[in-house]
C-alpha cells in the first residue's frame, strides 16, 4: 500500500507544472493592475522618483561601471551561456552526474523565460522616461526579464548548493548566489531600464518558477530519514552486565536527546563513535528520541531518576530550546550538536556546523555559563529560549516556511517565505523596557534576542552576547522601498566589514530609523492586534503580548577550548569578538 501511494505521489508531481500557466496569468493580472488602476495611486505613482534619484548619481564612474557589470549578469547572453556551462558541469561530474539537478536548472531557466515572454505579450509598460545606459529591448518594462532570469539561474544554483555542498562553504555560496538577482535589479533601476515594481515582478516570476519546478525534479533527493526496515539505535536503560558470574548495574552517564529526522541513524552512529572516543562507552550512553509532542523526549523523567555527567542535544534550535527548558539551573553541562535548519545557537557560540566535529570539539573543551531568556504572553505559558523571541514579520516568515522546502533547501526556505510577507502591514505597539515609560511605535516586527547573528553572519542584533546578563531588542520598521533598501544595506555592510560588536548602550536608531535598538533585563511588548510569534525559530500561537526577561548564567554548555582562547585574546587586546561568544567559565 505504501509503495502504491509513493508511486502515485511521484506521478502527481509533474502535474505541478500545470501551475506555470497559473503563474503567467497571475503575473499578467499584476501587470494590468500596475499599468492600470494602481498606476496613479501611491506607491506606484511615486516610484519614478527612485530611478530619477539614482540617475543623479551617474557622475560616479565606479557606480556606473559596477552597475554595467551587474546588469550583464542578467542579460540573455550571459544567462544562456552560464546555464549551458552549468548543465555540462552537472552532467559531466565523474561518478555522481547530477541529472535531476541539471533537469531542474535547465527547466527553471527555460520556464521562467517562457512565462516572461507570455506576460510581456499581454502587458505593455513603457520604460522610465530617462536617459538609458543600456539598449532597450522591444519588450514591456514589466516584469524585468533580467531579474527573473538571474533568479531562475543563480537561485537554482543556490538550491543545488543547498542540496550538495557541505561545510562552511555551503551558506557562503548560497548567500552569494541569492544576492545576485536583487543586485541585478538595483543595477537595472540605476541604469534607467526599469521601475522598482518591474524588479518586484521579475523576482516574483523567478521565485515562483523555482518553487514550482523544485518539487518536480528534486523532491526526495538526498532524503536522510530513518528507514523502517532498519532497527533504530536502542534507548539504553540502566541495565545488567554479567562479568565473571556477577551482575553489575550499568548507569548511563551521558543522555543523548536525538531528533530522529535531523539526526538519522548513520549520523547517530558517528556521534556514538565520537562519544566513545572521549571515554563515554556505548554502555554509558542513553539515547532519547524526541517527538512532535515531546521535543525534549523523556529528558525530564531521566533527570528525575539520575544525574548524568552530560546531556547531548542532537537537533535544531527547537530541540536545544526544549533541552534548555529542562536543564536551566541544574548545572548539568549541555553539548550542542547542530542538526537543524538554522542552528543559530551553534553559530553564535562559534561551534563547527558539522555535527560530529561540533561534538568532538565540545567534548575536548570546557563548560561555560550562558544566559537564557524567559518569555510569556497571552496564550503562551512561561517558557525559556536560548536564541530569540519575536513577533511580526520574522514569525510570519517562520510560520509559513514549507517543511518540505526546509528539508530540501535548509534556511534558504525562510528567504522564499519572507518574500511573501514583504508587504505585510506594520502594527501599532507599545514597548516597555525595564519598567520605564512605554514607548509607542509602528513596526513590522520586534525581536528580543539572547544572541544576535543570523545565517550568513547577518548581525540583526550586533550587541547581543549570550553571557551579557541582558537581552537585546530590535524594532524593525522600514518605510517603503527606500526603508527596506536602507535596512538591507546597513545590515549587509556589517557583514562585509566583519562588524565590530556594538557595546550595550541606550536606545538608538540606525538605517534612517528603520532599525531601533534597546537593551534590557525585562521587555514588555503589546501589539494593537494579534501577531504571529516565534521562539527560537518555532512558531507559537498568535497573540498581542510578549513579556521577556533574562536568567543570567542559567545554562551550562560545553564549548571548544579554541573559542575561549580566541575570545580571551580579543578581549585582552581591546577588541570585541565578531561572531562567537565568550561565555563565563563554569566554576
């Protein structure tokens, strides 16, 4: 029966391609709206100011040269040439010819082009009335063909990188590839070829094509889940061991909390070997599987029965949060093994992102104390978090991210989800910091962080440290395209220059007011209407209130010695660390 259902699912996947005409119809409708009833209303009525403002900067030869190079990355000749080269490379790889990936990439680029041609046949929009730096093709300005083609190509390569690359190069390659399409769009506006809404249409065309074609060609590739016909690792209890006719009681000294999908059987075997290599033999290990209803498994019950020397959490930030909820205040060290989508706590603690390497380095290191946050709200019982709690845009992005895409694309699935919420309205809210007079704001999101660095090294909360004794808060409210651009430019500039850590300070605004920062030991946020909310990357019930406070030094974690040494040297030289924390040494 399961085999028939699997065959039926595989046969149904090509039917997803029927969504391409729907995609074209929706884009045609959007184009008709842009050129028709919405053309004389804000914001479309004012968007011609942006290409005019950028045109005034053309006296800078460096910007003009860079824009020419970026625009060329989305041209027909370059896209076709690079697509052909990529297909030959994927098909010509020795021993591991990536035929499915090649089909996906080639079809995505071709399908995007077909949709673009169809849309421009029904939508006629003139280009900006400006001196243009590129030759104008005889097509409608909406949507941008350069941007759509570049997202289909470079975004498709980012998807393949997410599936095939491993180690630190994976997020770097994905980030570099995904930044190209918006950079091409900005260059096209600068060169007088498009309006911002044309760029948005091109991004929508490319993103929709990838979302439709990826499940057809890549679904089920590199799936790593426990096989039903293979026995799982035993959940070893304290049991008997016969030696010389005597029965000895074997008491586990290490509890391993394992997410069954993030940490499949083959990875679990590698981690067992690492533990064994550090003196924790198989008989001393007790493995606990998590479930959706019990994200920490039976950890609480095990701790009530015995006090282990170490707890190992093999999963994502949600699994770590559940373990921290149980371990906070006990003094039992926690080893973090990153096996999830975001792995933000591991990133901020400077751990290797390879699970076995992270465990090996942690076991060879020392234990340190870090803070945890605690939060409650309407419909949300008090619970701890180790990374961030948020309401608004970030929570909506997390909530709507497809589990299937997360399993295939990793954290890039959140980027695709975020695109759907860029136009979500802001909400009126009040924020009270450490009991002072409430501040009234409008915002897209509020994030309360114990750590501050996101995937790709993006410093959303540049002053946050997991041992600072306080929480960092950002209120995010970009006003229009210019606000989004200012916020993105500000955050990316910190990544590119390896931003120094910002010390704790009074409330401040950056990026033209799009980002407002606070530090506090207690934060109370109240929204005018219910908002999506999230804890450590897991959606929780919508609500209007979040109250968070800090529990300093509540959690003991195992960290590599190199992290502590590197941080200590930076502090002695008067420099702040850029990415990893220097948690307090456990006494």
